[in-house]
C-alpha cells in the first residue's frame, strides 16, 4: 500500500493523471469500514486529499452555493445559511452519527456512488452540478446525469471532483424522506427527495435503482396535472423510472410499495391533481 | 520488504509527536498500539458505535475510520487528556457498567460541554446518538453531561 499525501489540488490532479487507479480519500467513512478485513483496498495505492484546505470552502454566491470537495455534512448542518436549501442539512443529519457527519464529505458521497447515498438525492433535487477537474481542464456535469449504472460514473479516470455547485432558487415545496431500520445510524431502504420551484417539480429516489436517480416520468406526471387518486396511480410511472431489488436490507416489493405510498402522501397536500 | 512507513507529526493531547506509521494503521491503531494509549476502545470497527471517539481538530470523530496519516499536522485529543472530574461526573450519574463505551461517551460529552450553544439548535440526545451503550441506557449519560442551563437557578 502506497500513499501519496497531496499538498495541493494541482499535485493531486498530476498524481491522478499519472496513476488513475489510486484511491482518492477524504473523510474515509466508507473506505475504512471494517478496515482490518479490507485486504483488496489495502493492496491499492491511495491518494490523500484530506489536507487540501483549498477544497474545504463553502461559498454563498448570489444565485449559487459552492461546496468545496472537502465540505462535510457537519459543515452544512451547523451553517444556518443552509436554511435556503433545507434539504441539505436535513439529509446530512440522517447520515450515520455526529462522528460520521464531521468527517464525511458531500463530494465523497457522490464519488462513492452508493445507490443508498443520502446526500446525493438532496443535492440532485436542487439541480446540483459536479465540477470535475483534471490536468487537462475543468468541466461541469449535472449530478442527475453523473451516474451511468451501478458505481459507473461520468467522471473520467484522471478526474477528481473539485466542487459542487447548487443553484439557489426559491422553492415552495421541499421534502426529504428516509426509511431505514431505525431513526438513526441506518442505511436507507427507501428514500426520496422532492422539490418544486420555478424550474418545475424534481423527484429523486435513492435505494430504488442501481444509482440514485432523478425520476423524470414521475416529474412529468405531476407537471401534467393528470389525476392521481391513490398510491397505486403512481406505480406505472415509478416502474418507468426505477427498478428496486431484493437485497440484505429490504425487498423490491416493499420498496415499491413504500415508495409509492410515501410519494403519494408527500404530494397530496401540494398538488391539486392528487386526491 | 521495504519500509513503507510514513513519517508524520501531529499534536497529541497538547504535545507534539513525530513518528513513522504503517500506511495501514488507523488512528485507533496508532493510539493504542504505537503510542500506548489504550483508553480509546475499539467497538464495532465500522463507525457505528462511537467507542473509539476522539477529537480531531476539535471535533468528535470515530478513530476507527481515520487513516493514521490523515492526522499529520492536526491536533488529536483522547480520553487520556480528560480531567478526572469529567469522568467522575459520568460515573456518578450511573453511566458506566461494562465501560467499553465510556471513553467515547466522555469525549463526545466534553465536546458538547465546550460548545453549549449547539444545544439551542440540537438536543443532547441527538448529538450523543453516535455513542451506543448496551448496558445502562442513555438517561444516565444525558444526566452526566454538564450543560449550562441559564434558568436553573430561577427554577
């Protein structure tokens, strides 16, 4: 196990360009789980990003919030400016415990690409963009287009996440719901984030597909004003958008049933087409 | 076999330390096995139980999830730094039975006591939720935290 301790982001990008198979690490809250048994990871070479204070910023610009790649859940939870984006602290507060929230980063949640990620749906529902960097340049990718399949990222091997940009828009409806085995310290069985702004409805599901997924069929259904008079009225749209599986935490049938009911109950007070 | 150890310097319990660490060591291993500070306990090893809680640059973290080399140039505080009175208070509150969770509980409680304004926005129970206790329950833990309550004298 070789570890490169990056002292600047440019140095980190050079290392990633030369050896794209290094494991980038910031908070480590996923990578270090059951570490003594993580033999495959211990064989890899690592790139430590944790000292790059240039990436730990949170900037509120007039119409955008910029989260540096080292911004943590706790940074957002304790920063009252995030009342403007309340689903971010709400989601952050459901991730592990305080000791995880002080270490885990939003960018790490994106890069780790768990379908059960809790930070990702909150970012995606606000139309966040991922700022990718490499030695050959910078580019921006909508988070909703960032995943091609299970753990398949839009990012190229030589790229690192530099920051996340979240548009600041007035929302008249916002909801984040997480269903786990218990209220705290649980991995999501069924999750969703829902928001409405001048940009329209956004509906994002987690633990319902191989990736966190924006549910465009459901969004169109809600936008269209088509009548929905029961949770089952959402099922065909849900089946077009997501494909939950049976796994150690839950079953596909439970997930679909709970998701349809939660989404119906969430939208009922907000949509006149729901009855 | 080549020596792949990494030299790091950091502040441990207010004193500077420099040593070479195995790249595979976690902060928890560094404290217990390299530095001989066994007060920090390993519970679950997956960031659930909080028994290994220490302060890293002033905030509680699970030392089982921190690679040792990540503490370079940072400040670490462990249970060994804790004043006896703070531990006594926890013991008096009936917090400890088997004791495995206690060092972590005390470290989170110390941070809470040092940042009492957090309690205007978050409950002590919520902030302590990352420290699991399977013996005594949580009422004693909350009772053992010394929280400044402005109204206490008037009540």
